[in-house]
C-alpha cells in the first residue's frame, strides 16, 4: 500500500509540474468568467451587491496560476488582463494539491485560503460563495425539458453522494492501515 501511495504522490507532483500552455489558460479563464456571469445573472441580489463594488479587483493565486477579475458597474465580472498595481483583494489558495481541493469540495467544505486586502470586499466575495448557486435544473430544462432536467439532477445528486461515501470509506481504510485499528463509529 505504501508503494501505491508513493506512486500517487509522484503522479500528483508530475501533474503539478506540467504548466499548461498560455492559450489554454487564457481560454479557460475566459470560460470561467462567462460561466460565473451566467450564474450571477440568475441572482439579482448578488448583482446588486456587486454593483457597489464596481471597479474593484480580486486576484486568485494558486501555485503559479494568477487570475484577476474586476467587478463591473452592471454587477458582473470581467477579466483583468493588464495588471496595474496590486489587486484590492488577493486570495491565496493554500492547498497545493488539486486532489485535496476536489476532495474538500466534494465533502462540502472550502479549501484553505489566505486573504489580503479590502475587508469589505472579502465579505462580499464570501457572501457570494455562500449564497449564490448555479440552478443546473433550470438550465437543463431549457434544453431538455422539465422532466429530463429533474431526472438528470436527481441522478447527479446520487452520484455526488456516492462519491462522498467512497471518499469517506477510502479515508477510513487508510486510517485503519495507519493505526492498525478500526474506528468504532464506522
């Protein structure tokens, strides 16, 4: 089992060492902005809150990736290509491992973040993270109809629950392997 764990760590280090080409990062960031604006347009309260933060910038840093956005007067997001000065708010994603980030998100948590900058803006960003959700079912219903959308979302929820249970089972198994005893709560 130690060999398997070591292989997984080596694979992760290899993947983290690969830097995607500029064009892929550029296109990916643009798609993220389009998606986030789509979600924000469904939430009038969020857009109103963001209008008060117009022209302020937020930068997300993770490993060697930097992604800067600005809030528009319309209450939406735009990507900032020219980096003049420091952002109003900088969010440092402290977890280097994408697998750990995904695991944390799958369990309903947030990845560890260090925050620098405007406290009020940080509160607004935190509010957005806590309250704005993508209405997947509504979007699917426009394309496939209400019944297929409802069924698709139900299946997706069951898959997410199964994934959470799987992660929990793997963690318990690894704990047993480390300590040699089984947790009586499982």
